[in-house]
């Protein structure tokens, strides 16, 4: 199966490895220490006949450690590729610039990498915050025009004190439901805001 993984690379170096519990989806949990939530998004679902395209979104700025972190991620995912899936890696660099021009540039660059009938994965942890919105838009575009499906969209957090990880603070969140909720909201058609709110409340009922 064709799979595409989007990874927002951190600007800083010296990433810490740790074991991440997962909120929302135990299927993503990895018992070994990792540095990237993207590894958890994909590793447990890899199959021998998968063809995986990893797109590493590198933001040029800060400590400019993006290329080093790209290498670290490749080493990490290759370590968990026990089944021998075919994985290729490509860096998509951009400036640390929140302008309309830069996001148009990034959007067009990413769209060129989409493939039909692929399964999409994404890690929105690092990089400028608007990148997460851009990737949500890319996912919607891929579903609508490339017949893609969405695997997992993840985000990780960890807290530090004196440059050391606060044990128990680390967590990977499966935010795929947030993406699906956005899609659901766009599909709601009703005559009033009150009915729209009731529709959302019904969605959240157990």
C-alpha cells in the first residue's frame, strides 16, 4: 500500500528520547524510547509491501538543526521498519516565515508530492504553529482529489525542568478525531446555529 507521512521537523537539536504513553489510541504506543511522534504514527502499521514516502518539512531558522533532525528521524523509523517496507525520504525546506507567499509556496510544494489512493499520516508536533493548519488542508485536499484516506495525525508534548524531562509529562496525542471533527463540521447543513450545536453534541455522546 502507498503511504505518505508528513513530519514537521524541530528547529532545535539535542532531542531527548523517552517512552511516550499515548492518549486516545493504544495502537500507537511504542514501548521503546523514541524522539518523534511520527514514528509512533506509522511504525506499528507498517507492512512488507508498503511503499512509504516520508516528507520532512524543514523550517529554516533558529538553530537550523532541521537537516540533522531529518537524519535522526530516518535512523529512528528505519530501526522500527522490521518488516522491510520500502521507505523513501525527502526534505521540503521553507523559511521561518508566516507570510501568505511562503504558505502558498509550501502548499504547492506539498501538493506535488501527493499520490492517488495513498494513506496519509502526519506529525504536527514541531515547526511553526500554522503548519498544522496547512497539513489539515493538505489532508482534506488529498482525500477529495486524490482518493486518499487518513491513517493517523499525531502530536506529542513533553515538559522540561533544568533541561531534563519531567518524568510522566510526556504524551503522544492522537488528534485524528480533531481532523475528522473539522470535516464533519464542514458537512453539517442545518437551518439554525442551535440545531448545528445539537448535532455536534450528539456526535460527542457516548
